[in-house]
């Protein structure tokens, strides 16, 4: 057991996937890290599609080899226009071999990701884990960071000092508020019903996204006979669906996916997530950086959320790993992240809104976009590469 000090290079606040990953990447860059992460409550039954760039990043720090055996390759992606709109697009299929890859990415159960990061953190002498929430964060008189922790039980509250702070504390980030970084928030008239199911016919390594008038209905395989479903509906309909018996829900889902996977059996609890969006006014300032959902929140379309969070973390670890003076590192981080984060947030928002809109020009935009992706090889390859990486690749 390592002894906890109170002066660190970096303090990471938040114990979601982004916070845990941030601690590991920063420690790998040779920094002394304090991780302020209260214990998780409840189980996360979701899966996360890690795209090729994230897999590469996790491989570089020696984490992927522990996850790989529990992951499933996503070799093809199919988009089916299941709207009843006047303008509909043809089915579009993408294959990773078209861009010379074995797979676009790998689907992993969130519980596997949590366990792998937690085990690594326990064994990493560069990371001290404080298992309680942070109460306040401020710049001290020397320009360093002072983080006060919530007292555990009858113990006195503790204070941690660091040269830099990483806010990974989710959409209602206390770090963001403490730094007076504003945000723009919006909601969608949608909720996602999420569960895992077994199915009769093989998915053949293919993830399928049905576009419907209420949002995407996305099936991401965990094995060739098991998959995760993210079913976006109006909030009222989502509640109705989530309260069905598993048997009735399986029949409804089978019907919705036109039985292309045969009979279904639900094998996890059914969870419901209201959809919303948020973008921070800045992603970094002085000696602070915001990562993951503390910086950006958008609907679960195209497996972008955590993958974008990994790119945030890589960027902050690269900057701090080679920068002596941390006082302006937040500003550098902001400049390096602003185009990727803004483009992803806007792109996902636009795609979601074109699905919901009855406005004919919006439908034309979506269907012609999908048609072009289906028929122009150079555009297909470009879109596939941009989709799986953080930058536009030639
Ligand atoms: C249905 C669904 C499916 C998804 N699928 C994918 C996918 O396939 N691929 C993908 O890339 N992304 C996916 N995402 C997005 C992904 O899940 C999120 O981007 C990711 O989980 C965000 O993690 P986070 O750590 O930034 O935030 P959170 O998970 O919200 O974690 C924030 C953490 O901070 C802690 N915290 C808050 N305040 C404090 C404090 N004061 N002190 C200490 N700790 C604090 C909280 O307890 C929490 O643990 C999906 C999302 C949904 C809803």
C-alpha cells in the first residue's frame, strides 16, 4: 500500500471511465498523480465501442493487452434508413478492410474497462487514490492547486495540493464551475433504452444502426450471438418500453429489427438514459483541463463519447509530460482540443437533429449525405478514417 502524500504534479477529479483512464495515462507520462474518485455506486451494464485510435492509445500504455481477450472486433458497420419519410436513403455498409484495418474498433463491457483501470491504478506507484469526492478546488497563493476532500466518516477532511488539475467529474463538473468556465447546455426530446441480449443468428462482426424518426436504434455485437442495444425513443415511449417484461421487450425489439438476428433473449437489466448535450465554454485555462463529459456531452451516436475523452487525456498527458511550467498548459490544451471537440459535438448533434426533423431540406441533407457515402469511394474512405480517429487522415 502506498502512503498518501499531499503534493502532486496532477490531481484528477472523477472516477468515471475518463477519470480512471486519465490517471493511468498521466502516471505513464511520469507524473505523480492524485486521483480523487469516490467508489462507484451501482453497476454499469453498458458496453463501449473503442475505436481503432483508442485501442492504439491503450496499447501504447500497456492496458489493451488486459482488455483484448474480453473484446469483440467490429469489422463492418451498417446504416439502415428505417424512417417512413418521403426522402429515404439506401442501406449503407462500411467494411474495415476498405481502409486496410482488421476492425473499426472493439466492443468491450464497461465493467471490464472499470476493473482493468482499477487494477492498474492499485498497482501503479505513481498514483494515489483518494476514495472520496472533492468538496472544493481553488488556486492557492503560490499559483498551485488546492483541493479539499469531503471528510470520510469521522476523519478530518483532507487537502491535496497539485501543480495542475484535470476535471473528469462529469457533466455537472464542480471543477468547471470552480474555474468559472461557463457551458452551453441543451436537451433532446429523447431517452435511450439500453440492454444486452442474446440472439439466434450470427451478427457476423457487424454493428447495425437503424435510423428512425425518434432517433437511432443501434445494435453493437459483444460476441457473434450477443449484443448491446441502444434504442432511442421519446422519453414517454422509452419509459413504457423499459417497464415491459423482458419477454415482451425482446419480442418488440425483434420486431423493430425486422428479425434479422432471429429470436432474442434479454440478458441484462434494462437501463434508461435521458439524452442531452453540453459543451464547456473552454476546455482548459491556466493550470486546469477539462476532459470527457466535464468538457463535452452528446447523444450516443457513432460511439464517439469515451473515444473523444481518450483523445482529451492523451493530449493533456502529452502536454504535461514535456512541459516544465504548468501555468499555461491549460491554455495550450484548449487550443489543441477545440477543433476536434467542436466538430464531433456539432456533427453528432446535426445527425441526431436531421433524424428528428420533418423539414424536407433536412431530410434531403441526411439522405443525400448517406447516398454519397454509399457511392463515392474516396468519400467513404475519408469518412471511415475520420470516424475512427481524432484527425482527418489523408
Ligand atoms: C447509452 C450510452 C452508450 C454509450 N456508448 C458509447 C460507446 O460505445 N463508445 C463511446 O466512446 N462512448 C459511449 N458512450 C459515452 C460514454 O459512456 C461517456 O463518454 C463516458 O462514460 C463519460 O465518462 P466520464 O468519466 O467523462 O463521465 P462520468 O461517467 O459522468 O463520470 C464522472 C465521475 O465523476 C465523479 N464525480 C462527480 N463529482 C465529483 C467530485 N466532486 N469529486 C470526485 N468525483 C466526482 C462521479 O461520481 C463520476 O464517477 C455512451 C453513453 C451512453 C449514455
